[in-house]
């Protein structure tokens, strides 16, 4: 199975490096009857939780690791709230590298950290925030054997832009894209991808709408948040690395970056599972929550819209247990009692 480097080699330049893949990309793009009726638009869901490690991060990671191997690097290092660590450690395991993950101590979804542990990563928990962890990682840039694979690595953006190509290849031009925003690399990458297809094939550029959690919304508030708080751990970031690029994307596309509450995120998280059969982690539902909350403000009715759902729900099973679990019926071991519940 080809991955994104082979599928989009015209747009992803790896020079004379050998392409690698774990089958990333080619994720489902599902039409949502529920959201389409609710918004009065044609709404699609890009299900990025179907990537190898369960999130969109694999798109960028495969290119970053490809170039790390080409440059004879030995260690992949990243700061992570979860998904990047899972992706980096998976690719490190597959291609014979060491992975070192620097995480803020506590408040990390266990599903994600358990992935990195299973892949054999060296987990380093610091007493501080994600931004503190990233500051430490930045100081490792000059070490010859180390490759930093956070979104400050330009190859991450090069890989992640492939999702925009897939959307246009699958359903043609769209009017708007709604996407969660944490470190802001993904909205930056999608915008880059749309611009490249616009230049090559003439596809119109969609409006870009990014959504942060209210307790972690530095771009919305235009100020660094020292102690961001939200149930959506994947976007619990107070000083995004791609802040300026994200602002460029929404400015030049005539879009916006707005905030949604944890309650709105959880409502969309539950509804996405129960109406569309898509189980995502809470942060992944921020784009859908934003679409619903701001549908009238931005006149989404009648548009063709894609909502990016960034990670699999198994990343954060504790949230499902708390907020989305169905009642368990305990009955005697006989058919009649079972049929009473079913009916």
C-alpha cells in the first residue's frame, strides 16, 4: 500500500531520499446526514483517526522520519500532549530509530501515552506545560544525532498538507474547512495544500475556520496562556508553534479562528459517535462544535464543508467512559429478559 510520499511525490519533495510508508493517508471522507441537515449544508467528515497510529500526525511524521533517515539521524525527539508521541514512537520502532518523548507531567490521555510506551519510547515527564516541554526540545536542535519531529520541523507540514489534496481529489472544490487548532500546524498545512492544488489545477481556495478550546485559546485572545485548561488534551496548548502561519491562513482565506467551550466539544463528540458512527478523541470534535456554534455567523448554509476529525477515540477512553457511555443492563441469563431490553 502506497503512503502519501508515493501518492503525492509531485508535491512532496524528498530529493534523493528513499521513500518510506506505514500506509498513512487515504483516510475516509464521509458525508454526514446529521450535520448536513443541522447546518443546512453538504457536510463531510475527514476521519484522520484511520491513520496507522490513530491520528493525522502520521502524515507529517512519515516525511520527517524519511528525511531523518536520509540524514543519518539516530534519535527522534518531540514534546507532546499525546498524538505526536504515538506517531513518532511508532515510526521510530518501524525504522530502527530511538524515540524520546518529553511530556508535561499529568493531564495526558492514557491511550496516547500507552501507545508510545508500547512502541518502546523513552518517556520523560517534566513538571511544566506542553510549552515548557517544547522549549526544552528547541534547545536540542544542534545535536547531530537528534531529529526534532514537532511541527517546527518543516517536513511535518509537507506531509500534513496531503490531506487537503485527498479532499480535493475525492469531492472536488469545497467552500469551507473546519478544523481543531492546538499547535496550529495542521491548519497551516491544509492551507498550504489547498494553495498548491490551486496553483497546479485551479481549484478555488476554501475559507479556513479553526477552533480552539475556550480554556486554551491563545490565538483567539491574542495572548499566550500560561496554564491552558480544557478536556480536549490534544489542543491544550497556550503558545502555538505555528501561530503566525495559522493567522495567515484565516486572513488570506477570509476565514476565522474562534473558541468553543468544553461542553460544546463534548456535545459534538457524543453526537459524532451516535449519529455518524465516528469515535474520536474530544479535541477532534472542536471543528464540528465550531461549525455548529458559528453556522449563522459565517453563513455556512448551502455550502460544501469538510470537518477534520483529527484522532481516534481510543486515544482517550476515560472521556468516553465519563461522558459517552451507554447504560449497561444487567439481566438474568434467559432469552425473555434479553428480548425485553432489545425491544
